[in-house]
C-alpha cells in the first residue's frame, strides 16, 4: 500500500510572444504556459504523476491557485484505491459541492480537476508499464463506461449505448494496436498559419508542410478580411488547388459576421472554419453551419464540458469535434466526448500545439481508434512544432503522422531542467538561467 505524500505545483511560462508564435486574431501576443502539478507517492517504484493546464500567460497564477486548492483532496490518500477506481476518483474531485459552486463543471476549477485527473492517469499508466493510449485500450468495456459521468448526457447517449459501442470495437483492438504501431496517426499542421508571420514565412512554411507529408494545413483568420484573402491566396498558390486548408477565427466573430466572412473566403475552398464565434453559443454555431455550408464548422478547444459538446451535436452546430486534453475534466470527461462523437458520427480532430497538448491528446485519439471509433478516416491531430523539447517523451511526427508512443505514461511529464528554467519569476528576462 502506498500514499500520496506531496502535490507540487508550478507556474511555467515560455516567451513565445517574442517571435509571435501562436498569434491569432484574438490572442496577438500569447506566452505559452502551463499550470503544472506533480503528484508524488511513497511507493518504492519512484513513479510520479504529471499533469497541467495550458494557458497563454497572465492568469496562470490563478490556475495554479486552483490546483493548490485540490491538495487537501489528495494528500495521504491510498494510491491503489485512487488509481484502481478512477470513476470514484473523478467523482471525489468533480462532485465536491463547494468546488462545483465555482462552476459547476466549468472554468478554472474544472480545468484544475482535469489536470489532477490526468496526472493520476499518468501515474496509473506508468505503474502499468504502458503508454496511456494502450492502457485505456486494454480496459474492459464495462470499466470504460464506468469512467463516464452520464448525468446530463442520457438524452443523447445512455450507458447501455456506450457499452454497445465499446463492445462492438473490442474484437478488433489487437489489429488496430498493431496498425497504430506500424503506421501512426494522421496529423495536420498549424505551423504556417500564425497571423504575426510575414508573407514570405507563410509561403515557405506552407511549402515545407506539403514536402513534410502533412495532409492539411491551417491558417489563422479574422483580423482583417483583405489580409485574410491575400494570405489565403499565398497559401493556396503554395500548396496547389486541391490541398486542404483549414481556417481558424479563434472566436472572433458575431454570427452574421462569421457567415459573411467565411462566404467571402469560399473561393479558397476552406476545409473547415474553426471557432467562428463564442464557444458557448450553441445556436449561433448551428446558424453559422447552415449559413456557410458546405464549409464545415469545427470547434471544441474552448468547450467547457461534455454538456456543451452534447448540445452542439444535437443542434447541428459542429461538423468536426476538437477535444482538448486540458480544457475539460481530464481523461474521464474526454472519453464522454469521444462517445458523443461516435454516437453522432462526427469525426474528432483534436486541438493541440501549445505546451504539451500534442503530447497529451495523441493518447486520446489513439485510444479512440483502437477501442471506440475504429477509424482514422477524416481524422487528424493538430501539430505545431513548439516546445516539444521540454518533455521527457516528446511527440514524434514523421511524414505527417504521429508515431504511436511506447513509453509508459500519459506523455505529460516535463524535464526537471525545463520546469526549473521556465518557472515564472516575474519577467521573462529573469526566467532562464544564465
């Protein structure tokens, strides 16, 4: 028997705004950051669970404070009991009545709960000697269903329907694991598309993305229509007439503006428009979807919980689901989101990039392929070539595909040196060791 002996948190920030990496119409100067948590035990194996919430700088201290507020729920707890029943563990954190009052199940506190849940899954996977995607894919369908909180979901999907979906995929798990290990999972890249980049850099990166084997690129839009038309023209000329180019407005528009703007860009044949309006405006997304068809609507990186995902699907406001590994209540709630997508027949193309999001979300897509959807058709994981060198097991992308990780854990552990070097000390000038 082992116990949790410490829950350590850190405010980690990277000065990505200096090169305008990550710049878009709503976030012109992001500093990619992580509110980071490490759960340590007294077990002889020495394993620790690592998790984080992705932010873009200011406010990271608030997110760390939310993580600190969960420390009392964990210290002294029996590790085997927590990890052995992750459904009960999720309820321990997610159903705390006083914490729920701050949401419920949304916002800073809910994301902190997600980080702790993810850290515990990281610890469980390390103890099992498996990468998280493979651990999840090995669980019995009954346990997978138990991980999901079906409260507020039963009008869209029931536990019995979820069990049937997992059972239907179960006979093919082994062959899909072999396929993943052999060929990896499709990726698309946002690297060319940041608004702060010059036209020359945009064109060069577009050509490099095609040469590197990516099947799709994505460009940020929404600041200026004439500028968007010029940049999309450059990108289209660089990649050719049939290569998919997605566009991303990062919540920039009202409903009418979104419809008008996307239709004004229709000649460039966008693969989808991502986050055209507020992530909470379900009916607005549905109106936009009707107004811009056949261009698809993709959203999800800022969707706060499974209930909003459910309603977007019910209303016809989402053609592509973009789960985020750190926005909702951790692995458990993202399994609920994957089940909803499977029930409604909507492809999942996760949001990634940032700090560690590629490392984390690849496990969810690969689990989905092996144990639930059974397909990669129309599915890709976003890829951005930023900050992977700070992780113990960084993602590996070759010829436009994520190679399946084989190292035990959830991929969320940062290097100790990177944690120390990039802990926030008031300014970026003081952040890195001399």
